[in-house]
């Protein structure tokens, strides 16, 4: 320490000597200049001597403080301690450290009197005792630092123990980065592609698809095996999977660019099991994720981890399956369940619309024709299909409907519950009734949500279908030759199809028109069905005001309305009307309801409103969705919608 002080003195003395020499030299140049420089030189010498004296006093005080802080026995104990140790004062200055700290941590640098925060970044000097270990990086080494406080002396001291775990943390990081994830990939529309392709095109298309998938897997240094003609298995490390996530699985776009003679684009769905304890569990999670991706319409990636689901893609429409093999199998299984049950309850979602009630009526008639007692669970006071309900009640259906409370009394050990037009427990007409029933069948066309009904004996879910009424119409055709519904039920089913397709404009496929033709054959009158969509003059005026108040934001029409008795009917109709405006790809209508704000979203297919509504806690279909935000005012809800729209476009454009 004495040598360092003398070296510091020389730093000041050498410049001072030069100044004196220059002053003497100025005597021979100009006498007045000599007097000025001599005065300045004397003042500087006095100032430097005072500072050196104060510095020496500070050094002696610091050494005195060190001697008072640590006794000889404490120094010997800490010096022989098997870990690097720093002794820190109450102001965060380093008072002392042992040889291990000097050589291993500081690399022989002198840090006496330096701040401990220069080594341990982010340390709180006011409360230096750490309840948990601190992770520290210093000079390319990784440490876990523990702090202990000592109040034995007059002033508190803090001991910082450094545990060098560089290798351990590197191994831990490598372990996490190399954790395997299992992915199962499926070509969604493989059957449709092969049916419409020539023999020469089949081989070419399959070759292009396999080349795209192989190249994508090779870029990620992953393993891929072909399981079936349209199914592939991939095993990827966490580091490579993270890169795929950052690129938002651009393989979806690459596969979509492959088409058969520029007619039918190919689409891919992928389910990934991530963060599993072993490969078997990862494969099971991947299968569940794939089912979720397919249930949401395909052309997307679903990742299942212990914390839940993540979704990527899903920007295209669901691919219609032309084969009805699955429908025939489901119908046969449903007949067996119905015949083995004592009674059947049919229930839809809250605020039942024409599709919900129409599909329930079709199922009710089919069950009754099979000779089993049945009932439709419906809240008569809160539904959106009152024109259809009134018409059914006037034509002998009054006893077919039961309030949820009354239906609870019919639940027995062999009661079958058929859920239609939804698969989410918390939006059922009565979630309590669903919990009481042991046997459950689900018939739905909405894209699958995470918290879906998971205990159904039959989960008949087709996201490409236009409506639940279309699905029920197809099922009834396989209930047997003797099962023929009447004109009333046919018109109820047709009204559901017309509602969800906007009079056969959107989300229609070959099977949609086949179902409509079958209902027309049974006597359904389109004029009578159209009357079910008529509104009062007040409702029409409210709808007009909503449409006229809309604003355009990023090709989306947004309208805000206040609460009214028929707002749940008017809002979707206004959303449909807004789609007729030129340049509008999607429409959103917000309205106050039950202390919150509800949203009704529609699109013509260019924009996936389901993804936007999911960001707000809702869901639905590619072209028709909704959400409800509780405990929020209109302006805040509108702002959340704008942020969700921005997020959707950013993800679509690949902006993270």
C-alpha cells in the first residue's frame, strides 16, 4: 500500500517540477510573465500538498476502519474459507476479500474501496441481505451469490459469498436447450387432393409436399419420419423449436403454395407436445394438440405445454370433407346410445339462436321417432329465436321445451344429454345440468376452444360445416329409412342453415346445398323460413343507426351501441350489414350488456375474426365470432379491440 501511495505522489510531483522549470525559464523571457507564473506555481504547489495530505489521512482512516471491522481471527477464518468472500461496508464499499476472491473472481485486480455493485449488478445497498440467491455474471464467469449480514460491531458488515457454478449453469442451459419436443404433421385435405388429381399430378404433388416438409425439418436440424401417406412425425430440440416459433411456422405458407394444377391449395396442420417429462408424454400431448388444431379448422399449428395451448396460423377457411363416412359412423353410434338410454335431453348455448334451436328440434324429432322420451332445454325468456319458438309452440311443441331448473328433475343414471351448436361448458344453457349427466354427446361446428367438453362419449365436431343444423340434417339421413322428420322440423333446420350462411352466401359447401335440398324435399318452404328473420320497425331503425355510426379502421368497420331489449339480435344483423360496405373485410359491433361489453364480429373470409375474438376471451368461427368482456366501459373495450386488430395484422405480416 505504501509503494502505491508513493507512486501516486510521483504522479503529482513530476508535473509540478516541470511547472517550476518553465517558471524559471520565463524569468529570462519576460519579468512580468515570470511573476504571474511564479504566483500560479506557488498556489498549485500548496493545493497539491493539501490534497496529498488529505488523501494520506483517508488511506490511514480506511486502514483503521478495516482493522476495526475485522479482527485477526475473522480474517484468518475468512481467508481459509473454501469460497470467494467479499466483506462490504454499510455504504456498499469493498473493505476486504480473501485470496480466492482476489485470484478467481477479480483476476488479481485491486478492488479495495470499490463498490460491490460494480461486481454484483443490481444489488440493493439499502437492503443487502438477499432472501434468495443472486445470479451474477462477472468476467465471463457465472456465480450464485449469497449475502449474510453481521451486526456484531458498531457498524454493520455484509459478507458476499461467491459460488462459481459456470459449468453447472452451462450444463443446465444445454439441458433445457436440448429438451426434445414431438410434433405430428398431417396434410389436411390429402383425400380431396388425390381425388381431383390426375395420376401424374398425384406423384408430383406428393413429391413437392414431402420435399417442402423435409427441407423445413432439415433447416431446424430436427428428425422426421413419415408415418403414413399424409402423416409425419418430427422430433425437434427446444432451441430449434424456438426458431420455428419466431418464424411463426412459415411451413404453413410453404405448404399452401403447393397446389394441384393451381386448383386446390394444400394445407398442413401440426400438433406439438412441448415441455413433457418424457417422449411418451410428449407424443400424447402432440396428438392432443393436433386434434385441437384440426378442430379449429386446420391449416395451423397448436403447441401444448404444461402451461396450456399456443396457436399459430389458422388464417384460411376449413377444408370441407366430401366423404360422409364419419357422419354414418356417428349416426350409428348415436342410435345405439339413444336406444340404451332411459330419456334424452337436448341442450344448446345460452341465448339460443335459430341454428341452436333448429338443430335441437331436428334431434328431438329424431329421438322421438326412435321411441325414446325427449325434451329440449331452453330458457324461454332469454333466447334469440323467439319467432321460431312461437311458431313451434303454436304447432304442438309447447310440451317439448323445459326450463333448465325443470330439466334437472329428469336427470337419471341412464339419461343422455345431447349438446348442440356449442362445445364450451360455461356457455351452455345450464352448466349444472351438464355436470349432472353421465352420458354426453356433442354436435358442433364452431372452431374448437381450449376449455371444451372433454368427457363426451361422442364428440361430433366438424369446423368446416356451415352450421349445426347442417350436421344434424346429415345425421338424420342415417337414422334409418323410417325416420323422416316433418315439414315443421325441416323448416327449423333450414332456418339454422340460412342464418349461419347468411342466406347461402358465406361458409357454404357442396354438403350445405345437399342438406338444404334434402330439407326442401321434406317440404321446407323457403318463404315461411324467411318470415322467421323479419324484425320490428324499432329493431330495424336501431340497426340502421348502428350501421351509420360505424368507423373504418384497417379495413374493419367498427360500430358501438347502447343496451336495449333486442340488442343481441340487432348487433349481429348490423355486423352483417356492415360487410356490404366497399373495402370492409370485417365488421365489429360493440354493445353494453350485463355490466360489460359484448362484441359481435363478422367477415367475408379475408380476415379471421375468430383469432381476434380469442384475443379478447371469446371465440367462434373464421367468419363469425363473438366475445364478452366483463367489468369494462365502452371506450376501453373499443381500445382493446383496436389492439387485437393490430396484433392480428402484425402476426399475419410476421411482425413480432
